[in-house]
C-alpha cells in the first residue's frame, strides 16, 4: 500500500494546456495592441509637427523674398529660393559682432550662475544654521515677483554706478538667480549627508566639501542649470534693450531690429537672422540633452 501511494504521489501531473478559447482571445488582442501603438505614435508625430510648424515656417521664410513671407495661403515651398539671404545678412548688418556679444554674455552669465547657484544651494542643503529654511523660503519666493516690479530700481542703481550701456550691468544683474539655487538644492538633497559628515571628520573644510565632493557628484544638475541659463540669456531681449544703447554692444536679438524700418521691414532677412540665432541653441541642447534630462529628473526625487 505504501508503495502504491509513493507511486501515486511521484507521478508528475502534465502542465496545464491553454484552452483554444484563451489562445484565440490572445491572438485577437495582439492586433488591437499593435493598432493602439500605431495610433499613439501617429498622434505623437502629429503633435510634434504642430510644435515644429512655426520653426518650419521660419526656415522656409528665410529663403523667400520679403513680399512672399506673409502670403495667404502660406507658400510652404517657395517659387524661388533665395539662398543668398544667408550670405547677404553678414554684410547688411554686423551679425558676427552681435553673435559674439550674445555668446560672451551667455557664457559669462552661465558660468557665474552655476558657481553662485551651486554654492548658495550647498549652504541651504548641507549646512545647519538658525532660520535656514525660512531664509530659503523667502529667497525662493522672489521667483514669484515679476521683473517689471523691480526693473526701474535696478536701472536707477546701474545708472548711479555708471554701468548703463555696458555689458557689466547685465552680468551683475543676472549673475545670481533664485531658480538656480532651488534647482541645485533639490539635487543636493538627494546626496546622503553621511558623505559630508565623513569629509568634515577627516578635516575637510566646507569649501573643500563643496568643490571636491559635492560638485563632482552634481554634473547632471549643473548641466541642466547651465543649459537653461544659457538659453534664457541668449534669448533675452528686454535686458539688452534697456541697458545697451551702443550698436557695438548689441546682442543678436537687438541686432535683428536693424531690419525694421520706419515704414517697412525686411521680413525675409529677419527670418534668416532668426534661423542663424537658433543654431547655437540647437547645438548646445543637442550636446547637453542627456545631462539635462538626468538633472531635471533627479531634482524632483526629494523635496
């Protein structure tokens, strides 16, 4: 009897087989899933084309004549391509000087924002002192204050310091920013405090901890801050418009005004200059896209 029971227990039951009904159901769901993915991709492509539509129109308009830019309906394929617009613009206006001024301001302001933002964020994230959180909340609250509210006091300050019509006025006003402090602090909060504590026990100063430990660990956040600051500075129009009056100091955004006259405007050349002004931003974004995405994702992990 025991032998029979052992034989009965040792028998391996066959694996369950799928019923024809379940197999047919899966086969029916597979085409539906594929169709859903295709519909999703097509909708995403359609949304992307809508977003890119103004840029495509700008690119097409850059090789037209002025009278053909605002034709109705829009001529997406010009009857005649004026590629010479891209060579004429360099002689019609000092575009090279404008691009150089924009590049100079963007690089210097970006460097200063990264240094000051990361250093201030270290104090708010890794150092303990009375009123730290309250001070940080008050500083970040300034983001909600519109620039127009303190635009005139800033101009009066720069005027009394005799810095109007100089690049230094824009550099000093934009070298600090609460957004950069907020972005870097959010990333620093994801770095364990035990690392800083161990460095202090080894005798490393706060400056050393920031420069030798925290900054090397913060490359994604630094790249994100640098990219955002560079783009905002490059595209800034109101700041240079208010503080720069000398044509030799103009940025490319102000330089494009040269094609706007009292009674008419060279719209095709404005589009050509706009295309050329977008290229540096495109290059910077393509090279920093990976770090930008990682930095933005990491700064939202811990509040």
